[in-house]
C-alpha cells in the first residue's frame, strides 16, 4: 500500500503551524547555544528539527522533544548500520540476490533499531485507539485529525490509492490494500515517513547551509528576499510561497548534493534500449544521479558550480531533459517533496532573518562525505553571526 493519499488529504496549511512551532523551538536552542559565540554543528540541529516535525505529524508526539528525544540515537543508527549498505547495493543486484537481501533486511528490521521504533509507534497508535474508545464512551465525537495516525485510523478503503505489482513499464514496491488499515499497517506507514523524511530533509538543510556560508553573496541575496517577503514575526503560508530565490537555492543544493539516490532504481519490465544498450526484462537499473546532476550536456560548462540563478528562468527544460531527479520520477516519486520544501523554507527563513552563516575553525572544507544509504557530511560546524 502506498502512503500516497495521506499527503493529499492532510492540508499543508495545517502542517505549516507544526513546522513553524518546531522552527521557533529550534531558534530558541540556537540562541541559547550560540550566546557566547560558540560554533554549532548545524547537521545535529537540523536532525533535531526534522525529527520533531515528523514526530509531531506522524508519530503521535504531542510536544517538542528537541535535544531530549530518545528516538534520535535509534533513528541515526538506522542510517549508519550495516544493513543500510545492503539497501544501497540492493538496487544493482540481480533479482534473485535482491530477494536474499530483502530477506536479510526483513530479519534485521525485526531486531535492533527497527524493533525499538516499532515499539514506540505501536504504543502511540494504541494510545490513540484507547483515547478514541474512551471518548466514544463519554459521547465525545472524533474531532479534526491531529496527525497522520488520526488520518490512518479514519481512512476507509476508498481513500487508498492502488499500485499494482507493476505499471507495465517498471515496478518498484509491491503491496497494496483495499480495506481499513490494521494497527501493524499504520505503524508501518508512520515508520516509513520517519525513515524517509527525517534524514533527507536534515541533510538538504545542512548542504544548503554549507553552500550559503561558502557563497556569502548568495546568502546576502537570499537574506534580502527573506527580509522583504517575511517582515512579520510569524511567517505565513503565502509568504513562504513568495520565496522564489529560496526555491532556487534549495533546487541547486539538491542538484549538487542529491540524497537517497539508491532509491532511484527500477526493475525493467519490458525489453528496452537505452542509448546503445539493450536492457532485458527483469534487469535492475540504478540511476547514477550524481553524474546526471552535473552532466555539462544538461547544465552547461558551469555544471559543478553553485549557481541558484540557473533556476530563475524556470525548470521545465531541466526536467524535460530528464537531467534532474532529486525526488525520483514517475508514480513512485517522493511524496514528501512539498513537506520537505516547506520545512526548509520555514526554518531557513527564520534563521536567516536573525543570523548569517559563517565558516568557523571547525568547519570541514571541503565537506567530508560519509555514509551509505544516504551520503552525508560528517559535520557542518558553523558560526552564526547575529545580524544588526
Ligand atoms: C529533501 C528531502 C527529500 C529528498 C531529497 C527525498 C528523496 C526521495 C527519493 C529520491 C525517493 C525515491 C523516489 C522514486 O523512486 O522515484 C523518495 C521516496 C519517498 N519519500 Fe522522499 N525525499 C525527501 C523528503 C521526504 C519527506 C519529508 C518524506 C515524508 C515525510 C518523504 C517520504 C518519501 C516516501 C514515503 C517515499 C516512497 C514513495 C513511494 O515509493 O511511493 N520524503 N524520496
């Protein structure tokens, strides 16, 4: 079953309030921890932020858990573990080996970090079911959904989008349903959101931060836009949509530092010719997103440069050429894209109104990239200079 429907029925405007709450909470921590001019590792701060957002919209968390969230070290382990490497090579293995890798992963998932995350989510879902039962006994009607758990509990069969084993051309995930979800399935869905939405967005924010600090003229132009479009203490949904240069910065960041690229893999369902290569049905194809995103035939001679302006005249031509796939492509494209962009815009706007990112002695230049399932910088230490 695809979690696709959930981000359609959940109004982004409602999520905006939660995202801004989390952004303001992070601002308090930033202020506290940089008060004496200390440098901070922005990667760690962004992970606190994105986990808080996902925790509050998908995991039944009711208030901020920043810098005290017991789930954080567990989730981080998921991305460091040996099985994230298995996940990575899974995309390029022959089908019979993919099945073996899948079995190993399933076994691993029943142990360790996944088990702990599952336990926490099961508890949250059961708590919500109990709460609803008690409310019903007291004659209290089910109100507006507060988060994804409510939406999943309310979902009827007709709400669920279907994707079969394949769509004729390629296949990816395989399961689907036509009935109300069980607790196990709801827990599975929430866990998918956690895993897919936590690290990716934190990393994208980290890379943007690094690029802004190393390109002060671009940071200044972005600050001018934020000052102009977001003059009030609270940033509205409409103000966010006016941050056009910010969008260019985010797109350019994901071009130079694509994430979760292992997910850009597909099983070929029909005999196909790619360039001068014949691809047999059943072959697993792994797209090399890093190379694609810096191909001079698509991007020009300055392909390796950070130049957000290249997006200012629209992006259709890049998509038409198939040269830009940070969120994948087709029916299984990332469903969290709008959420990720909103989180990034909201947080960066709040930070850049108050501070400028500056390189400090601890900043690693160039970034030291580590990891497996998602490539990530080892750290993104920054000085945050208060603006006048
Ligand atoms: C900058 C942040 C993000 C990046 C770069 C990113 C990237 C990707 C990529 C490359 C895929 C594979 C798409 C494909 O196979 O065509 C994917 C899938 C997915 N992403 Fe994201 N993602 C981000 C944020 C999020 C967030 C915030 C969420 C949810 C809270 C999310 C949820 C998902 C889910 C559920 C899938 C699987 C979709 C499916 O198979 O139907 N992602 N993402």
